[in-house]
């Protein structure tokens, strides 16, 4: 939690309280279902919350923006971003029902009013959004065709609507067919060793 306060000194007391509450709620659920890798849980804030929030260092979602988090799993990056951007709306979907039950409980317990969670696969989801966010659920060339239908063509942001993707490693080959994509290196903003090869990938669609 110290890293959250360190890198985001502008947080309100309410936001800090919500972030602090996450640990115990996720600890409860993680003892029942595998929301987060057991070996990763001791790094909960760094590898899940802070990693999710890295998006907010490069993208400032405007008021009433609609963001779809696909394959949200335990609610990442959607829940941390929803806390960070309380005037934007976040829709979290996943095909695994028990994970969505846990995510809904997190949303209820920290009293997030700008988040909706649903069990559905993105292939079957047709609603339109300003941005789709996700965290390493598939290769780019598999993901983009699935989510293109979910991107609204009416942009109210400085950047065009599109995909914002948390991904690690060497991405040059994977994104070579998207010449207009941009990579943002997370280690330029967070000094933690974990982020050394982590990136935020943006593809306007």
C-alpha cells in the first residue's frame, strides 16, 4: 500500500480507504477460489493494484467515459482504475462465474458505484465503449478482432478510442501489423524491479 501512496500522492482519503480495504477482501476470496496466484499474493499491491494503475499514468479517462475490462479475472485492471476514476464507468466481464461472484462482492464491500460486473465472454458481448482494457489475456492478433466491435467510433478523448493492454516482454513482432500502436514503458514511472519489462500497449481502433 505504501507504493500506492508514494506514486499517487493526489489520492483522496476515500480512495486510500478503498485501496486499503482491497487486501482483506481479496485475501478472503483467494482462500476460497484462485483469483490471484497464491505465490503472488504477498505482492498484491505491487503486482496487481499498482500494475493496474500504471494505465492511469498514461491515460486520463474523462468524466462519463465507458471502459470495458475483458477477462477481468479478479477485477484487474478494472477495479483499481474505477477507484482512480470515480466519474468514469467500468464494465468488467469474464467467462468464469465464480470469479464474477467474487468481483461483485469486492464492488459491494468497498461501495464502488461506477462498476458493473457480468459473467459473459467477450465474443458474445456487443456493447460499445470508449476503451477496452485488459491484462495479458491473449496475443494481440487474437484479441483485436474480438474487441473491435466493442469500440465506439465517437471519441471524446485526446487519444482515439481503442485498446489499452497491459503486457510484458518483447512485443515488437506481436504488434508489427499495428504500425499505429504505441508502447509505454512502466519502468519509466515505477522503479520497482517487477516492472522492468512491463508495458502499457495502446492500439487505436
